[in-house]
C-alpha cells in the first residue's frame, strides 16, 4: 500500500483547494443527478460463512502506476480477474471511472482522503467504496469523513497501522478493517468486524491462523 510523505500530503491539500476554487462542492454535488451509477457497498459481499476461505480483493495500484499501460490494457486485466474477485482497489479516479462501466464488482478508491470534497468527487467518478487512513487524521476528522461517506452512500474501509488507528476506527463506527499485514492487532478487533489484509508473498503457510481470521485477502495484480 502506498506511503504518503509530508510533501505529497501538502500537494494533495493544494490540489483539493484548487479544485474547490474551480468546481465548488455544491456544484459537484449537483452533478450527482447526472451520474448513472449507484454505489455498491462491500459490507454484505464480504460477510463470509463460518469455515469458508477468505474472499479475494485485487489491488490495481501497481497496474495503474504503470505509465506504459493503456486504458484498454487495464480494462482487459480487470475483466480477466473480475470473476475471481469481489472488488478492486484503484488509486486513479480516471482509471476507476473508465472501468466502472464494464465491471460488475465494487470498486474501491484507494487514495489519501483528507476532505469531504474527495469523497463526493469519488462518488461522481463512480467509486463504490473508499479507503480512510486514520494515521493521517484526527479522531474528529475521521468521524466526520466517515459520517459523510455513509450519508452519500459510499462503503468505507479503514486501513489500520497501529492500535491508535484501530481505536480511532472503532470510535468512527468502522465495519471493515484492512490490517495491512499488522496481524498483531487481530486480538484487539471486536468479533463483528470484517477483516481484510494482504498476506506477505510466499508466506501463507506461516500466516495460516491469520489467514483463517480474514474475511478477505488482498492480492496485487
């Protein structure tokens, strides 16, 4: 999963400010009336019966970072893996909106979200779910973003890096948690939560017990 530096965060904040200046949030909200897509939240899809293998989510980030990849080639990859997955993580809104019309499984906008404007923007582009990163947000900011996402119909995945992140997520009424390979936190998670994570490559046997605890595993394309 991508790491954001302070310089990158500052650039993201600047980009949000510039977008708000050109396309105010109220105007952006009105465009939803012309959006042909309704969000497809992941929550019910990810609930698995007892003793079933974890479902699969694919991370599209490495593919969308490939500057030589065309939209058509990315769409072909999405179609090739669609039947095996219950969702795709996508970092680029441009790629997300392109493949949205062609795939039947939920798309998850996987980027650093700092402002409710980004949530509304992702919905306009066709996102079904978003990732929130407690690490970069205060408790109040996280709760406000979570409440707003729920209000406009987006599903939410909280990516957890620490015990503090987990506490923030729980107080923000998180249903889906991405442990991001931080399996030491498993014992702290309430039983009614949906748990996702990547498993280190070639290490599934070593993480057998952790694997069984997951509702879905995240694989890189």
